[in-house]
C-alpha cells in the first residue's frame, strides 16, 4: 500500500521548522516540524486571518472543504490557515520521526503543544497579532478552546464544533477503547511494526468501534446509509468505516487519541473549568451536533454556560458526530450558517 500521508493524497503542504521543541511533558522533540496549508491572501493590515485546526485522524487538508468562493470562508476575503497537529502524519509524528522517537517510542504530545506550535506559525511566520476567527471540529474544537483560553487577546471569535474544552469521563473511556482495539492486534508489536497494513486486524476492530459510537441508532434503524450508495449494513461497515481507517498509521491514531482524551483547558487554572472558560474574551458560538455520542449537546451546553459572551446552537443531523463530513447538503448549510453568522458579529 502506498504512503497515505503524501502530498499526492492530501495536496501540497508548507512546513515550519520548530527546532528542538520542548513538549509539555518535559521531553524535547528534536527537529520538530509543523505542517500547514493556507488558502486566500493575508492582507496588508493582517486582519483577515482565520485559523482552522483539524480533527483527530485528519490532516491539514481535511477542513479545506469549507473554503470556497461564495462560502462564508471565501478565499477572496479571508486568509485561512490549516495547521497540522502533531501525530497527523505530516507534522512530527510516530510515522515520520527518526530514532530515538520513532514509532512506539514517540513521546506523548498534548493539545497545548499543538497550540503553542501554531502560535509560533501565526506570529513568527505571518506576523499576525489577532485572529478574526478560530474554529474546529472535535479535536479541532479542543484546539479552539485552548487558543481562546491560552491566548484570549488574540482570538476575536471562537467556534468549537462538536467538541469540549475538557474531555469528559465517558469520552475518555471511548477514546481509550479505540486505542486498545489497535493495540490488541499482535502485529502492533508495541508500536514497532514494519508497515501499517500489518496491523489490519487492529484497524478493522478499531473501525467497528467507531461504527457504533460515530453515528446514532436512528441512522442505522432507518438504514440511512442506503441513500449514500451503500447496499447493506455490512457494505457500509466495509466501504465506509473500514475504508476510511484502513490506510492510516495505527501509531498516529493512538498518539492523537492520547492527546484527545487528555484535553483539558482547566490545566491553566488548577482544575477549575469555570475559571478557565471565564478567561475567554472571544465572541463564541458553541455548536454541538445532535445525536453525537462523543460530545452530547448537554455536555457542550454545560461548558457554554461558563463562557462569557457566548451562544449555544445545535446542528441537527442523522450523521451525528460526522455531520462535519457534510455528506448531507443540509449539514453543510447549517454549518456554513453558523460560520457566516459568527463572522458577521461585530467584535471590537
């Protein structure tokens, strides 16, 4: 199988050399790099920048589907930066780092590490002092919250889709279970396999867990998958879920998963989530997806109530957590409306 993490598959990237980058956990990652993509042009005033970090399992290319002429993120108006998180296969990752931190020896990285690296990209490479909008889905939402809490003066607007500022206990257990599904394959070998396809049994088990939690009972009970070209439940499992994960690197997924389940902005405030979220000065829309079993709307609303100058909206979709894939036109329309409305909000 060819290299999934290639520019042939994901388009051209640029790279920021971070040098010897000290991680939150105390390990220094030598010759660290941050991959990124951009769309649009940064204006002379540098006041048209949007930062759009991606989700778990994704790359900088994943959220490019939201940029387009006539869309809220119109590249003729906004300069959109798509940073790649650590362990995504392009930025420094288990799959591309030489010894001593190759494969299963890659150090744990955190949401804070991602955002600190992104801050260097935004300020040192582009000279941007304030972002018009930071937005993201799932782990992208975790990064959005980290930005809004860590650098409140830099974020004018924040839009976390289907994600929380602090990982809940239920979500933590789910993420650990899908990590363990990958590790359960003997071919994983502590993270030191020869080729990612050697761990195909683990990747299939992992896909099955996602098939249960990623969508909702109504989706399956109504056989909604048939409207998207899948002939049966088994066909959907193989051609949607297994097909999505099959080419990915197991270690990359595991290390991003560890980062996901340890996401917590209250680390800034000694565990006080209300204090942490109270630091946010951005105009914020908190937008969960209905039927999402990872980040249920009630969990998201509980956090929204702690954020000054915030609003709560819900995107209604049978695709549950995966509404952000916009496989249904209605999902794209609802998400675009949220982005458009927030960008139109006056913020000093």
